[in-house]
C-alpha cells in the first residue's frame, strides 16, 4: 500500500474544544449553492470592533467541489456535484473539511452528498438467449443477468418483473446475495412441449425504489430444444467458501463435481462460468472446463470485495444439453495487511513560541487504517520525552498539544515522532516525524557573572583610564539577548557617581572620569544595571567596588622636634652617660602600608659615632659617655625614609650642644626623659577638660530644671473654703482628694458650660469659696508665667485653673444657695508679679498654663495624686495655700457685709 503524509511547519494556538458541524446537500446542485453558515451554526457572536471575521480552510477533501468564504463563513459549492461519479456505488458519500475560525477554534465539517433518483436501472444488453430442453422438469432454475443502477440506497434496484408470459410457463424468483444485491432466476413452472411451442419471448424489467420509480428492461428469448435424457447435476446447488485476503494466485478455491448419467458424449461434462458473470469476477478466478477446479488468479482484497458471488454451470456434450447450475459464494477474510496512515493538518505555518501555555494546539493529526475490526482499531501516541501529547477527538482524529511549559534556552527544537499501531495479530505500526522549532521570548533577565566586582586603580591615575569590565549573559537571542550597561544614579559623598566613573553601554567597560587620591578616597561603590532590548525589557544589577591603591606620593614630614629652616638646636647636659635620649625625631607620612612605614637614621655628622639613632622610634641617644669632650657642638643630619617604591625621604639638621648649666647624672637623665613626652598627651588632656565641662553644664541644667518644677508645682487649688477660719496657730486642715467636688456657678449656668468650680467636701459647703477652672488652660506652668488676680472692694477672687472633670460631677451641687457661693471672677492678661510671698497681694489671678495633660492627672482626681497632695500641703510658700489663708481671713470679716448679701461679685474688667 502506498503511504503518504504531508509535512507542515506548525504554530501554536490556545487549545479549544473542536466543534463538529454536519451538513448535507443533494447531488446535482449547481455552483454557488449555499450548504451552511459556519459563523451562525457554530454560535460565534459578534467579533471585536475593528476586526474582521476570518475563516481559513486547513484541509478540504474536495477543494474542486466545495469551499468556504473567508469573511462570512458560508460553505458553498463550486460546481455541480455528481454523487455517482464521486462515490460510485458506495452507500455513504461524504466530504470533509477542517476550518480555522477567527483564529480561535477549529471546526470539523462533514458534508453528506445525498443521492437523488437521477439514474434508471440498466442491463448489460438489451436481450439474452436461453436454451431449455423440452424435458426440463418443473422447478428447474436458470439464473438471469442482473441490472445495474448507479443510484444507491432507496433509489437503487428494488425488484424485477417478467411479463409477456401468456401461458404462465415461467416465473421469476428473486434472491439476495450477501452484499444485498438482488438477482433474478427464471423458474420453469410446467412441462415444455417443443412441438407445441418452440420459442418463448419474455421481458425482464428492473425497477428502482425512488419516489418516482425508474425502470430498465431486457428481452429474454427462450428456445425449447429436443429432449436430452439426462443433464449434469452438481453435488450441491450452492457452495460457501472462506478464503483470506491476499491469497496467492494459483491457490485452489474449490473442486466442483457434476455428474451426468448418460454415456458417451451425452455424459461428458464441461464446466464454465455463467454467461452473466462479470469481468471483474473472471479476472479473479479461473475454472478448468474439464475438471471443474476453480483457482485464484487475481488479488483478493477484503477492503474491495468482502463477499464475491458467481454462478457455475455444467453442460454435457450431447445434443440439446440442459446445463446444471450451482452458486458459489466466496467470503473474504480480512487480514491485517494495511498499515496505519498518519497525516497532519497544520494550524498555522511557523513554529511555537516558548511562551505558549500548556494545552496549546500544535497540529491536527488524522490516522486511518483500511482494515476492519481489530485490524482497523488504532492506538496513537508520541514517542520520547518531549513536551507534547496527543488528545483523541473522534474518528481517529487527534490533536497534538503541549503538555508542559516550553523553554527555548533548554532546547530550541524538538523532533516529534508519532506512532500509530493497530490491534491486529501481528500488529502493524507506522511512525511519522516532524520538527517543531521553539521561538524565543524575552523571559530571561541578564545575569551578571559576579554579584560584586572588585576593581583596583592606583591613585593619581589619568582620567579616562580603563578600570575593568562587567559582564552579563542573557540566554535569550536576538534583541531579547542584546545587553546594554548603565550606571545607576548615586552619590559618593556629595558628588554624583558620574563624575567618578563611566561605563561603555555595549561591552560593560568601566573608565575613570577623574584622577583619584587615595588620601581622599580609599574606595567607593556603585551599581551597574544590565538591561536587554526585549519588549518589555528585563534587567538586573551588580555592585562594583573600586579600591584606590596607595602610591608613594607623599614625603615624610618631620614634626618633632620643632624645626626652623629644617634645623633644631638641642641642648644636652654634660656627663649624661651612654644611652641618654638627646632627642626624639617624629615624622608622619600620609601614605599607607609600606609607603607610610618610616625608618630613621643619622645620615651625616656622626663620623665619630658619638650618637646612635633608633631606626623605628627615632630616638637619638648618646653612644659615648664623654661625647662633649670630643665635640661640644655636633651637627647631625637625620634622615627619615619610607618603604615605598621608590622610597621618599626627608632630612633635618640637629645641632646638639653641650650645656654646662644643666645637672648631670640621674637628674639630667630624667630631664632628658621628660623631653621625650608623647605629643598626644596634650590632646588627651584637652579632651578630658572639655568632657568635664560639658558634664558640669548638663548637670547644672538638669538641677535647675528640677528646681523650677518643684517651685512652680501644680495649682490643684483643692482647699476651697472652711466653715470656721482658723485662729492663732491652729492646725491647718488638710484637704484630701476625696474632699473635692465640682459645682457650676450661676454665671456659668447662664453663659457657658465650659467652666467648673472646685468646692470643699459637703461638710464645708456652708459658705463656699469658688475656684473657677477654665477648661482650655493647663494647670502646670513656670512661676514666671503666673498672673495674679486683684480684688475689688466688694469682690473676692480665687485662682482660676483648668479642670477635666465632667459636668455631671457637679450637677448635684448646683442647688446650693447663691448667698453661700462666690462667683468666679474671670480676668485675663494681668501682669505677673515676680514673688507672691514678698508681695502680699490678697489673691492670685490664673493665666495660661502649660502642661494640661499632667495637670489633669494631678488636679482632677483621675491620677495618683496622693503624693502630689502631700507635696502641695507641705509647700508653705505655694500660691494656692497662701491664697486660701487670705481668703478665709477676708471671709470672716466680710461674712456680714454687703458683698455676701448680694450673693455674687461683679467681674473685673
């Protein structure tokens, strides 16, 4: 069998449910006939605005007959369809199409071509001749040729009729073959008499089953011959034989045997196929005329003819022979001789993107097998470990899908092999391979080779000098893998990083934008960003640390002893002995490392080796006990050298003079040692003095602040009134927090509810002195901010303070007699007096206070104020206690006065 399967490049689409649409159209329809509307029948709604419908035919079994309009989705005929030409006598005539609708769904379309009764039955010839012996017994049968009708089904041949038999000598018997074909047999109804009638003319008519039946006729000429005593007789009137398909030519199908009881030529039998056997049947088999052996000579194919039927006749060689007939039925057994066939239907030409989600359609796969039964049952799968799978739909139609995410960076091309295997014994399988290329998507960010790059540059470099490179890899390809480098904005100190370095955006090379000084900048860091050119782009960052290397570019500087014109005079006492420290040379070098490591030596003037110098500490010591006797004045040239490459040095001249006034011996040595004091000692002493001074200042500030807090206190004003003023040195009554109650004054009842009065406990309310608390004012303030109230001849004022007590707490006390209460005088912005105790004003006026929250906790009774109460009671110089005493005295003198009779005091303005 010839196998062929077209190859396609494929492109993915999102997997959707395949839609099956079935249509039918009668044959003989002219071109342009509309068969169906895919858009309507598949239920596609209105498409997005600005887009057009698109119906693309992927596969068409008869592109010359039917097509689809790409915009409207209408299926129409392109020319007249003749079912008989298209499908011949196949009872099922169907066209198939696969349409990709709106780039979203795949429609599987099947079109049934309906047969119409447009063909009449016809016989191979318009007449046939039959010889029948006059001694043929009643019931003798003679097979007749069959008619053919190109129509099928109901429009095919349904019956046969015989007419023009006036004497009812013959009748017609209809038989049905295994394939459903109706064939007629002529039956002798009564004995024949040649002398009476030697010829009979019959008309055989075939009639189809159409709505309007059509028919075809053939004339039968029967000639009655003289009697032949005996005719050949087969062992059986019919035989059923089973043979496998593809049986080899020459194989014996059957060995027929017919006997004739006559002798001589009348008993000699000759075998042959019936005169009405088809040419195809005669191509498949041969029959030996003398032996009756039938052999296979053609290719027996089950798929073409599963059942083969034909007639064989046997005649003797005598005069007027009467043939004997037998029917042969050959049942062809199916053999698994057809390989499965795989064909692909591409969805789109191209390749699949690595961003395609799982269950994306790659292609449609059709698998067919001409065998039947188990031999035609197929199993189809994808070979190998590839990210694809097959999903079976119907009628051996599969969809090739992705079954997991794709990654082009792991593999950019897959060789997909599909194998189809039938269930025959032995089974046959067929494989088909094709390549699927993976398209790149920008799904990978550039990745630096290092998270931190360390670059080194010697100081005093040339601006524009190459420092090093950063490198980032992007596994994507094309623009998605093209990497550009950028320095992210930042500052080194107060200076932009762009004034320090720059980067080549193409290759990541980093260049210095300035000359670096190790003593100013030892190292700095910045971030480099790598960005690809994909859309949208992806990026990553890495840190670059630039270390500035120290270069020996600073000379040592001698700081001790103090030099003047690079010279220092050093007096040395006499008789100091060996090892006396004459001087200590100290030098500094701003370089670091070996470049800042210093070595001291005497370069000149020590030819007599009177002195020696410590190369590390820089101490110049006496090397001889009586050096001054050799030379009373020695000029030494000391040299300080660093260890840089190349080394740098500094020199100084030390003029050492023997001093005859100084004390020799141990005192001189001690004096010499005092000269070697450390230069850092003054700095340490200075820092200690400054620290002590700062500590003292902070302590003073804290003490002063605490003293002010104790002096000013909080104006609780708990003591409101006493029923009997104290006389002499009586004990002052202590007011506890439980003795305080709040009432509302008459003026407050009329004017506002925002002011409150503090009165004594119920045991002391016979003549209350009211202390007005103004709610917006805090209760704690420094003493200098207190303002005092001044009295009028007919008024009694008390300090005013804020209260956070709710109005309901004193509502019950508002029913007190007005004469027993004193309204609060509201005063504002009176000048403050520096010392209340020294200036005996009767009362104080409250002004703005500063710590409302603390005052509310101490004065309103909501906080723990017992300790505060005690502090206020023991503070004899507090304004509130003094004001309370003065108020009690004035109340005693004015209780019978006019002011109390009026019941209130007019406010001061």
